[in-house]
C-alpha cells in the first residue's frame, strides 16, 4: 500500500463510518493506555465505532498523521470530522463539549436510549 492509497483508505473509512478510532491495537485488545482510555469512553457512552489498528499497517499509521497533521495516536473522527486525540477527547468529555458535539452531529439522540451515563 502506497502513500496515496493509504490516504484514500483513511478518507474512505472516515466517510463510510460515523465514528472511527485510529488506535494502537483493537477495542478488544488495546496496545497503549491512551487508545484504551478512548475505547473505554466510547464504550461507556455506548457509541458504536470502527476501530482501526494502526500497528497492522505502517502506511495507515503514518497516513493518519499526515491526513490530520496530528502527530499522535489515537485519533478520533465523528461524522467525518477530526475530534482529537486522547487528551482532547478526555477534556471535551469532562467539560461537556463532547456531549454537545454528539448532540450537534445527531449521534447522541440516535444512541441516547442505549446510554448508561
């Protein structure tokens, strides 16, 4: 997979899924604490998401950094928009901004009946 193919794959994944988390490992077996924390938050909010293990493909791992001009993993996308990495997602959740973002994007109401928090 070349650079352009990786960027096209990333763009496709983001456009075809409402929520995408580029992470180290998988939701069932995260390979870093930051990826694990974001996975746990999304699961706690009962938000379905596509997890992409960047450790499986170097071009995807490097492509995500180029795609967003963001140097670290995990990277969270919702409705095609880059939300942020671990620290930003955590702070947005604490401040209530994440919930407002979910409402604005129509994601909260869709999954509201399934939420536990």
